[in-house]
């Protein structure tokens, strides 16, 4: 009858909506933490289980992975203080955050790897949600700017331009590329060089930046530790070199009064946000090579 058909269609529609909602939630929370960079934490969790623990009887490794995310994530999350401006609802709620808190670094590495593969190496990223959740969780760990950790070479692996970013930045960021942009720090001279290659790799734009660590925008951890975040930045020189042509000086790109906030940094990864609102993730070159192998 017509009523039966309409009822079946309504049930089908509800099923489709439910499947969509579940897929959207699961998109925020993947489970790569048992592998690669996150394997160590997962192995420690397994080692702490009773000797007679039967993985198969308890639902298999997927169920164990979910238990790891829930239990370890809950413990880690309880020790963190999220940024005051962070919107929990926009990233799927506290349940998703707790699961990601089990090993946010491993989750971020997996996200970066998948993004580099899917974008032809451009590293451009426009989606919100999971990235915002992972950045907030890592930022909450209280590891900001450090002159010891920042020194040396860094390869840009992901960028999301802010609303204030220049149009030229947005165009360059979306272009597929074989070689990685770099941002290399020299702490002795308090400077760093940003190098961006044209999509085919035959042109190089280099900007020399002088920086000064400043107290503005610092954070405090739960135990009272001061976390330095911001460095003031002045572009003191810029050049462009294309193929065999002479290097061109670009004095009009010199600019004072910028800044860079270090949201998170360890020996492998650094996450920064510029004064134009862009978010940038860099890996050490050897760490990037290991991740993409």
C-alpha cells in the first residue's frame, strides 16, 4: 500500500541520515595510533594488561584499539587545559577529543601523510574539525617556543591559510609540488629563512626574517610553568631566483611588525600560527622521510 511504501522510505531515509552522522563522527577519529609513530604508546598499554588477557575473546585488535583510545585518552585529557577560544562542538564534542587525546601526535602524523598523498604534495589543507582538535590537544601540552628545539632545518608539510592571508599565498599553497618549502632557523643570529619553490621546482623565493622572542601571548600550564609562544618577526630581505637567470632582490617584500606563535614544538614537529591567521606544520626533514617511507 501507499502507507507501507512511505513508511519504508521514511525508515530508509532515517537509516541514510544515521549512517551519514556516524561516518561524519568517525571521520574525526581514526585509529592510526597502534602503528608507526604511535606504536610505542599502544604497546605500553598492551603490556600493562593482565597476562591472561585474550585479545580475540575481547573483540580483537580493533576493539583493543578503541579501548586504548578511550582509557588512555581519558587519562591524558584530564591533564590538559584547552585553549580558551577553542570550540569543542565544532570538532565533534568531548568524546572525539578524548579519543584523539590518546596520541594526538600520531594522529596528526597520519593526517599529514594522507593529506600530502591526496594533494599531490602541496600540503594545502582547508578542512576544520580534526586538525583543529589535534592542534588544540598538542597546544595544551605546554610545549611552545624553544631556542634549543627550533634550531636547524624544517620542512613545511601542511598549511592552512587564514582569512587575512594574501591571495598570492593562497594560490602558491594550493599548487602541487615535488619539493618541500622550508623554514630554517639559526638561533645564533636570531634569524630564519623561508624558502618556497615554484610548482615545477625551477624557481625559488627566499625571505630572510629576523626574530625576537617576546613575552606577549604566553601561557601557563596546570603546574604553573610559563610557556613562551610568540616571536616578533621582521622580513629584512627577499630574493627570487628562476632557473639560470640572475637572482632578483625584492625590497618591496620587506616588512616589520609581524609575529609567529608556536602552538606546539618537539624534536620532530612544530606547529605555528602567523599574524595573518595561517596555520603551518613543519617536520624535521629526516622525520618526514621516515613518515613517508
